[in-house]
């Protein structure tokens, strides 16, 4: 059967001509007290689950049984569910893909084209038995798969505009940004034809993009995911070190190993440059290791991180110096030391030829313990 653009019209026409039972789905229902199979559930899609729901179900149901075909003979039994004992029984037509809910709905996992045909449900109550038959149509080639394209696949975070187009004959298009349905806001606009989505200040959290159309109620046929490469950063640059620095001061013994590393978030990977006391070093990696610290290696280290795509540059720095002792006057108590080492290099209150005295200009103010 050849179908036009409107899938719903095609399905309804085919559905009504398939069997007399299908007339129920086109507006001719049985009496309101009689059970019937919900018309919307009598259309399935290949590879998706199909669910045949029962309408007008009585209150005192004892058992639901589903059969393949137009009658409820035992040899046609697919599966049954006893509402009293909450047990199920598989029949000769059971394929391993069927199940029945507590409300009698037949669910077929991974529907196949050969699942098309009549299905009969029998509902046994305390005082009555009712039957209903419906024609299930599994759609395959009739499905339209939409396609999504974008005007660009590479942008800078928070700066560029991305326009996405959905290629489909359906006018009811749903857009998805980062897997979630689009919620219109000051950045996102859906054009009147629903087929174009415009996102301003595109961010790294807006990818991937996807459009979808409703094939059946609650069944959306989606396009392939379209990814946009977003350049961002560097963000939150931090200079980590070992030993750990305190407020930008790294205190380390001469001859000890010192490690410094730049940490940030950036895409593409940033380029790194290092400075020591205002002069550029030959290092181009994110970390520096000084295996045996010397006096010449003391001083201020700056890590500079540059992202060529975003044109952003950040830096952080740390001061490497030897630990120093605070000099005191004569101890007023035998329990008090005459000097006290402080982290970060608190310097002597007097100039001397010692390393601590030589570095006094780096340790202001004068140690508060001096008398």
C-alpha cells in the first residue's frame, strides 16, 4: 500500500480496511459496558514495544487471557494472568516477548512485522466472561526518520549563534538540546514552522542537538544526534604544588624536591608557559619538577595558560622560598624557645648573613615574637 505524506491518514485508512474488527478504531465502538481493545494501542512500530490496552474493564476480574487470532481457543493462547493468585501461564503462542500487566494490558517487546494480525482478549469475572478482538498493525517502512543539520559544528562558548534545521515532512517537530526537550528562553527560539531552532550564546552544555516527530502517541521518532564542538576556558586556573603552598608562599628546604602544576578546565587543551622571577623558562608543560632545589631556583614562579580558540589567557603564581626562623630576645621562661620556625618563611627581626636574614625583604612584617 502506498501512503501519502500524512502518516496518520494512511494508518487510519489501512487500519479500517484491514479487518472488520478495526472498525472499532475508526469510531464504531461496542456498547459502553462491553470491553474493547483501545484503538490507539492497535498500532505498533517495528523494534519498539507494543502495548494492547483493554477499555471498560470490569471491577471483579478473575483472569485475563490473550490469544493470537480471532478466537480464544486454548491452542491460540499466548499468555494469561490470574488476578486472584497473581500468577501467569504461558500458552502455545508465547514467543518469550509477551507479558501481561495487573490491568490486563498485553505488552510485546521488540515488535516484529510478523506480529501483525488479530489478537483476542478474554476477561473472566466472577459472574461473566467477555471477549474482544482487534487487529494489531506493526509499521515498518512507513516510518519517516527526520534529519538534523547545523550551520556550524565549531563555536566558542557563550559567544556564537547556532541554527539547527530539522528535515521532515511533519509540521509537529520537537527539539532536544543535550537530550532534554527544548524549553524556550531568552537564548533559544523555535521558528514558526517548528523546523528551525536558533540558540544564541551557544554553550558547552547545549550539545548534542536532535529533532523528533511524533509517529504514534507517546512514540517519538528522533534524528541522529548532532554534536557541536565548543571551545571554552581556561576556567578556574589553580597552581597546585608539593610541598603545599600557603597563600601563594611555598616553603621548601634546599635540596628538596618541588613540584608545581597548572590545573584548569579548557577545550582545546591550553598551551602553557612558565616565568621565573620575570623571565620566561623553556618549560611548555603544565607541570614543573625541581628535583633538588637550589638558591638560584628560589623566587616567584608564574604559570600562564593560553587557549588559542577562545583567545583567553589566565595565570597564577607561587613564591618559592626557604623556611626561616623568627629570632627572639633572651627567653623569659625556660619553657619558651629562643627562636620559632614559621611556615612560609617568617624572617628574622635583625639583618644577618644567614639565609633568613638575606631574605628578610620577602618576609614582612617583622616577626611578632621578637622582643
